[in-house]
């Protein structure tokens, strides 16, 4: 009990620490209770962070901010239209094609399973394999029918949601970029006046979050394009869909690459069998992951991610459980933010409040 009182006295005796805790609790409460409604706003803030680097670079070239915002926003909106009208229909078509070819994949799997009693008679009997095939086939067909039904039912909802985002996101992104200084001043007037600690933490984290978002989007784009060109060159089916999965897998360090290996390996095996082409595809995928982990990540995030792998995985599990995709995406910057707070809090040796200096010895 004495330890708890001493800890509270040490960390919460300063008004700035109390103000920081209040601001963090209010922000956490807003995201917990309004996260679904604020999803377009969060997405717009992320995109504004992504584009702010280009705007600032143009400002350093003596381009007026409004002109820089208009130019960058025009390229962004053109890319958004390209994704909506070209990429999304292609992905939908590949998903539908995969579901239609699922019976053929099951048939191939059945022939492979039937060979198990001949190769391993001590482990598998013909009756066990037959029952397993019947069960797997029934469950897979039920799953594909449910998926097709839900996909057709939710397709209209997805299209409507995408249309809303297509109209709402550009509007929010433009004004976040154009009125950045005004919005920051508006938010600052509701913060405590004595906010030296809060400003210190925000200064450290703001640059890291911006660099992380821009670096992560660039990493996703590079891995996606390289994977697509590689799969297309090697003749792998569903090249766009699988390459998108590979690109998105970099959001979840360590875990994403391992998970995406399964669909790539299965599709490559059912398309080419266990031969040279299969080995080339898996070797190329392993090379892409190695280059991403050993070249792209150190170059882009050397000054941003300074966390132990265990801390990264724990952050992904916790924040992903709270906020789903956005929690996973922001797991590393949120963990970095918490690390910055812990570093800024007063410790046994230091305190935020100035202490009178002892008189110097004569």
C-alpha cells in the first residue's frame, strides 16, 4: 500500500501529468464509444498525414500552401477514382472466379487424399480417408454457398459504402490539408494552458506518426506492385488478389507474412503441383519478404520503430482487439506514443517541476 501511494505521489503530484492523463482518457473514451461513426474521419486524418509530407515539400520549394494542397489533392483524387473504378472491379472478379473454381480445387484435394492409404497404410485407412473427404467436401460446399450468398447480399451495401467514402473522404482530406493550422488552433483552445509535457510528447510523436504512415503506405505499395509483377511473370492465378494480400500483410509484422504464405502456397500447388514452378513461386515470395524485412523496413522505419518484437506483437493484439483494422495499422505508432509518455513521466531521479539548486561549494 505504501508503494502504491508513493507511486501516485511521484507521478501524479504534478498538474501537467494530471492534465495529460485527463486528455488521454477523454481521447480514449471518444474512440471507444464513437470509433464506428468516426471511421471516415480517422481514414481522412491518415490520408491527410500521408499527403502532408508532399505539401510541406512543395512549400519548401516556395509554392503557396493553397496551390500545393490543390495540386497534391488533385493527384490523390485521381488515384482514388482509379482504385474505385479499375482496381475494385478486378478484385471482385478474381474473388468470384476463385469461388467458382473451388469445386475443382476440392476435386484435386480428393485425389491427393485418396493416395494417403497407399503411401502410409499404418496411419490412414481407406474408410477414414473416405469419411474425411465426404466431410470436407460437404463443409467446403456449404461454406462457398454461404460466402456467395452473403457476398451477393452485401455487395450492394459495400458499393453504397464505397460511394459514401468516395464523396466524404476527399472532402475531409482537402479541408484537413487546407485548414491544418486553423484546426490545430481550434483543438488547442480546449487543452489545458499548462501543457508543456503534452507539447513535448506531441512534438516527439507527431513526426514519428507522420513518417510511419507515409512509410507504411509506401511499403505496402512497393510490396504490392513487386508481388503483382512477380506473380504475373510466373503465371500464378489471382495475381492481383494475392499480391494485394502480400502488400497488406506488411501491416502486421512477423505474423502477416506467415499467414499469407498459406493461400499463396495452396493456389500455387493446385495450379502447378509440387514441381519446379511451385518452388519458383515460393522462392520468389520468400525473396520478396526477405527484401522487405531487411531492406525496406530498415530504410523507412529506422528512426520510427524502436520497439522490441514482443512489444510490437502485444500492441497488435491489444489495439487490434479494440479497433480492428485501424488498431492493427496504428499498433506500432500507438505503442511508440505510450513509450514516449512513459519516458516523459517523472521518475525517481527527475521531476518536471524545477528544483532549487544547491549552493555551490566555495
